C-alpha cells in the first residue's frame, strides 16, 4: 500500500521518463497538452466514493498499486488467431497499448479511409491530428481522462473521409500480456468520420495470460454532418485486470451514432460514454450489456448532453449479475437551455442470479429547456422460476433452460445492433459467456426446482 503523496510521486517519475522519449515530444501543442493534463491529475488525484460520479465505485485498488508503464511485449500471430473477426475491413493490433503493424491486417481498405497507429501519425506531424486530438475530452471533470491525456502516445487513428461508406467494420484489438509486475497502459484513439460517411468501429480488449494490469483508454469520436457511425466497446480481459474506458462523442448536425458496450471480463471495469449532440437533428443510441460473476465490479456511467434542438437520444442497458458481482448504472441526461424539442429516454434492466449479487442504478435527468420529452426508469429482478420450470417440464435440461432465458434477456441488446460482422462477433462472445454462467455452481441445482410465485420486477424512477 502507498500513500497519496507516494502515489503521485510514482506517477511523476513515470511521466518524467515518458516525456523524454514519447512520440511528438518536439511538438509544442502536444507537449503542452500532456503537461496540462498531468498537472490536472496531480491537482485532483484519483476519484473517491465521495465524488458523486464515483459514488458506487472505489478505485482505491488502482490508486494504491505501483503500476509501471508497459513496455514492448512479443505476441505471435498464432496466439492472436482466437481473437480474429471474420469479415472485418481491417484489423489493427495493439499489444500493451502499442500498435504492432506486422500483426495487423490493413490491406482491405477502400480509398478515402486512413487507419494507422497514433504514434506514427504524431511522428508524421499530421495537421488533422492537431485539429482534433484532445479537443473534446474533458480533463477537468475526469481524472482518468487527464491521466490518459498526460500519457497519450499510441492507439488507433481512423479517418473516414466525406461520403465514404464502409460496409465492413474497422476492428481494433487491444491485447494485454502477463508480467511479473503490475503494468499500466493508456491507449488513446482518435476516430474522425466526415460528412455523409458511414463506418463501424469495434474496440476489443482482451488478455493473453494473467497478471495485474491497468488499462486506461480514451477514444475521441468525431462525427460529421449526416454521418452514420456504430461504435462497439468489448471488454473481456481476465479478472485481475482494471479497465477504465472513456468514449467521448462529438456529433454534428443530423449525425446518427450508436454506441454498443459489452462488458464480460475484468475485475474492476468503468465504462464511460459521453456523447454531445452539438448539431440540430442528431440522434444517439447508447446500448449496453454487462455480465458479471465472482467478485467483478462493472460500472457504467453515461453522460448525454443535448446542446442543440430537435435531437433524440436513447439509453438501454441490461445487466446480468451472479455470485458476489456488483454492477452500476449511472445514466445522466443533461438538456441545455437551447436544446428545445429534445426527445430522450433511458432504461436500465437487471437480472440478479444470486442473493449476493448487487446492482446500484441511478437514472438522472437535468433539464434546462421547457419544451422536451424525457423519461427514465430502471428495473431489478430475478429469473422467472415459473418459466424455468416450464422449460424443464418440457424435457430441457436446467443448463440449457437457464441459458435460453438469459439469452432472451441479453438479446434485447443484440436486437439493437445492425446485422453484420460486428454483431455476429458480439453474439458469439455473449453465447459463450452465458453458457459458462449457466453451468456455474451458483447458478444450478441438482434437482429441478419446484415452481414458485413469480417475482415482480422492482420499478425504480
């Protein structure tokens, strides 16, 4: 365990060494951005449960661990085969936060699409990069965003130019590897989709081997006028992993964005999604599924800002929790004064499979306009024993019956995803995960349960 002073001293040492060799160290705008961000992190430190946005999640385990910046690690192409996604337009591979070109597949891209490692773009002194990188993420309100910006060097750079339509997804695979000491990475992704373009982006976080690791990632997604973007965030790291991710979306006029989050792994996971509907007529769907067991802690924080009129947003998050798992849904919609005719809705539904599982849910509205339509609500319940008994009485074994019921619940989220390679990839992962959950000792009994009165959903909000 280390004190707060020792903690900041550890990060100061890492930052000092990082500044000496980081890409773009000779670019004044980038160096200034990093220094300001690190100063902000030192000013506020890690959040605590006294901070309202972190009320249900303690990050003391992160704060008290001496993490070192991850260095290069070797991964073979054979080890990555299990993670490949058939039908992707391209696949970028990052190992411990660093882009590995020789493991990536970049040869199927149409004209008008640029993908690269962020560090390579920084070295190329891209003017586009300077215009967008760090312009949207709010380092003042979020210490993890400040920490990411301070150590921002590598990650994914994606630029889809005006009018380009990508039918297949751009797949970004982030692999963490085992080490004999705690490692941290701070991937920074910049995705720019210009006017009237269409694209699907998949971020997939996975592990090879197990050891304590901290991945603090941030993605700035800039969506131009009349553009259409689907973004997928998949977290399936091992249970010693800490994962904090922030997706900051900037939407222009009549832009349509769908954010799909699927949290399956990790010991402590915080998923931040922050869209700003900055142009009139924009639409945003925030759709998610989190499945936890053991002592996993899965926290979902949504902040949707409506700053322009005639925009619509929808939040739908489903959670399935077993054993001693702890889930959090904090959905916050802010309708600014000028955002008249806003139409916003948020819904959180949760299944608790054991008496020790826990969910904290907090749907929240802040409305400063007087002509809006906004609703929110949450439900908490258990598997319907009558439905389980009915399936078993028809000759279906308990594991299969439980999986059917869980899959029906999870399919509410899948049904909001467009058909294609990204959805097929997610559906396969969910099927595999729910099968493991259905056969876990805490979720099954040796004898068929007698029918019991159905538990009513508990309505909140």
